C-alpha cells in the first residue's frame, strides 16, 4: 500500500509539473495582452512600448503606482496609471486610468473587482457614460480639484445603491492623479523616476493568484 501511494503521488506530481509548464506561457501571454489592451484603451494613440518604459511612482503611505508613459516619437501624449482601492463594498478594486498631458482623464478600464453584479459592477461603464455628464469622469480637469461623489459634496453622481463602490472607485482615480501629477513634476524638473517596474510588478493580482495555484 505504501509503495502504491508513493507511485500515485509521484505520478500526480509529475503531471502537475507538466501542466504548470504547459500553461505558464499562455498565462504570461494572456497577462501581457490584457495589460497592453488596458493601456491602449485609456490613453491617446502611441508608438512606443509603455510597458517597457514603466516605472513606480510613490503616492504616500508607503504605496506606489505603476505609471506607463505613452509617447508619439519623443513626445509624451499621455500616461496610463494602474491604481486601486481596498475600500470597495466587496474588497479590492483595481483600475487603469489614462490621462492626457493637460490634467484630463482620457478613459479608464476596470482590471479587477468583486463588487455586486448589477450594482457595484456597473462601474465598468457608469463613470464613462457620455449621455450623463454628472456621472461621467471622462474629460474631467483635475486642475480644478479631485473627484468625490455628490453625497459627499462633490459633483460626481454615485452608482445607484452603490455609494461605497463609487467612493472606492473615485479614491483609486484620485490616487492615480497623484502619481500623474508627481510624474509631470519630475518631467519638468528632469528628475529620475523612482524605480523601473520589474516583470513581476506588472502582473495583476488575479494573474499572480493563478500562477500561485499552478505552483
């Protein structure tokens, strides 16, 4: 019996190792494609490789955000910034926010959330509805101040019955602007970016979890 169990365990271990080896490349390719698509969605057209030029920008409280500069030739046309909030109704919300060079939001993409379907999950489209400017953040000029929901004295309409989600979403957007504004200061002063982003840091939480499950 002991020998049989040992053989079975060894066989399973070998099979799992082979499966992990076979799926590692597709996982990495899917991660890279998802990241590239999110960046392309939120910034003006570019011809550089924002991922290769990405760097970390501190935003206080020991937190740093990944900044992806989008360029046309030698000119920066915008920044895609990977931001998040842990204060969603069901936990963490992760988004990619795109800015032009004039303090305005170009677009955003929701990368991860666990919010309630039909309620908080509406944030994927709610804050970019062109027909309802009171809830859309697209084109908002951050030089006029950060964003808050109307219930808190701001001018952004929260998702119906999902104020907590809306607050968390805007918190992530405001954090992204902090990284953006600091990036602009560094660009003007010629300072060196804090830290180049490693391959591991580009990975989204869901990709990291999936890879962990394969180990």
